[in-house]
C-alpha cells in the first residue's frame, strides 16, 4: 500500500478485528469509512466516537480511489466487492492488509484456541505503558500510535487466517479442538499452529502444560511458561485471594521480580507470564512491567461485572469447555463463599455436537446451570442437536430458559450469575437486569 493512497474503506467495518483496524488507521491519519449490517453492535460505538462514517451495504457506496478491505465473513460476490473490482480499485482481505501494516514494527501475535483476547489486551496495556505501542484486540479495541516500536495483534486461527502474518514473536496460549465447521480434528488444528510457528521470526512463547505445544518444531527459540520447574518462565509463591493473584517469576533460576494482578483465575497468571516473557526478552524494565500489570482491569466481555440489588452478574465470552472452566474458576476465586450460577448460550450446532461431553463436564463445575437455545451462525442455521440435549447431560441443572421469561433466575438471589456465550447472550442478560429492576 502506498503512502499516497490513505483512503481505506472497510466492507464489514463492525467486525471485531475490522473495527479495531479501522480505529488504528484513523489514528495514523488515514481517511476511513465502511459499511455493515444495520443492526447495532457493541463495536460501532468507538467507531462513531472517532467520527468514522458507517453505511448500510450498497454498491453505491463504492467510489474510485479507495482501498477496499474485505472482512473475512464476506464472499467475493458481495455487491461492494464486485463494484470495487469493476472500477479497478484494490480489494484486499483483512489478514493481508494487516500483514502489510505489521512490517514496520516489532510485531507480536497472540494466538491460541482460548485466551487470545485477554492476553492481547494485557500485553497491549503493559507495553503501552513502557514504550510506544499500536495494538489490535479482538474485542474491537484498536489504537494506532505514530512511530510505535511494538504492534500487538490478535492472531485468529479460524480458517487459518493467522497464516497471513509473519510476526517477530508469537504467543500460543493453548491448542484445543474447536471450529468443527472448518477443522477436521485436533491434529488439523495442531498442524495450523505448527505452520504459524514456522512463520515466526524471533521467538515463540507457549504454555508449557499443553502437550501439543510441547511438540512444536521451530527454527526460533520456543520459551515455555507455566507453573513447573520445566518451564522457562515459571510462576512461584502464588497467592490467590478475592482481590487477585500475586506471584514471583523465575527464568532459568533467575528471579525476575514480584508481580500482582487484579485478575482472577489461574489462566490470568499464565497470561501474565507470557507478557512478562516477551517484555523480558525485549529488555524492558521488570519494575515498570509489574506496575503496568497491576493497573490492568480486563477487556470487553471478559469477566465484566455488574451488581444489581442482591445479584452479582458477570458477562463473559466463554463458549468452549476450556473457557467455561476458566471463567468458573475465576468466579470461585473472587467469590469463594457464594453460589455460582452459569447461564450458558451454546454457540453453533456443530460445536455443541462435537464438544457435548466437554460442555457438560465444565458446566457441572457451577452450582446451578441454565441454558438458552443454541445460537446459530451465518453459515449454520440449524442442526441435529438442541440445548435440551446438552441439559440432559448436566447434573447441576441444565434447564432451558427463554428470552420472554427470565423469571427462573429470580430464585438465585444472592448468587453470582455468570452469563456466558459468543452469540447474543447479552440479550438474556439485559432482559434479566430489566426484570430485577422492575
């Protein structure tokens, strides 16, 4: 992309990655606009605040002289894509555009089946407090900084999109079977992460307890992080309380310092270790890193809390068994003496079918479980499984509730109610909040 052409139009601008990239380019002085569905999404508020125009999809939006970025969800026969190509303008995919943008920075891609957004947000926060950093987070947050040294971005494994990038460093939080609509099995997912490892230029930071990550073969150093002596970056002297976690970090026997986080769950200790490892290799002050870790409050839709009357309500994006387990673990740490109630919206029929036993096992870690109907997707409107089928596998409840009657949850007075899902679970959460306040 040439410096003379700084007019960029996003086809699907409300997508979480697309909206973040739009905000970055706007910060860097580009003229930015885009189009999407008319339905409100949480990502459009920052776009509107930045003064970025958003239009309904129409070929009439396409004007000469712009670069058009196509969101991953949109086919080549989309009317705006067709119109842009017809007039000879450049149409590029979101991953390909981002790949070119990364070239001028020390780039750090955060990948993993779970934990990408939380870890990207934490890394962006820490590095931004110590050095100039641009970042793109999967919750729709993006910031571009002129003359930045670092560029932190979320690297999504879906449809192998992350293979468009060749980062300096890659963080791999874990490898699990997910996206059964694309990946054939766990080995297929592992193969994708191995390909990502092959494209990393300086070093890889991987969770040491993941056997698939332990089997990585790479031409660059692989640094493992975790809680064991076999890990290169190890958390020791861990103290978990209802205010967060504190721990010391060792690297090959050397003490790197004492760190505290106001975050909950073991996964957030692990995420912090990955951030500390990258920062250490880049020569940053561990004292400054510790100060930044302490001030991080989390990312959107990851353990977001609201207190209304006698209910504590937590909103979380968890939609895979491993993520549900981590979220319930975090709730137990912060609220050890309260009943934990899970309200879960299964996300896609194929995932629910493929991971049914895992969902039941993880949800049984809560004290009580409620389910909504399955949330489909653009590619998947129906399937041969229902939420009732999942409920039948759950010993801690599993009752299916509906948007027009959230009253069963009123019986959970004094409990911590965790709404989890990647679809429109917030509709149910909002309906329950309105019911409480009546």
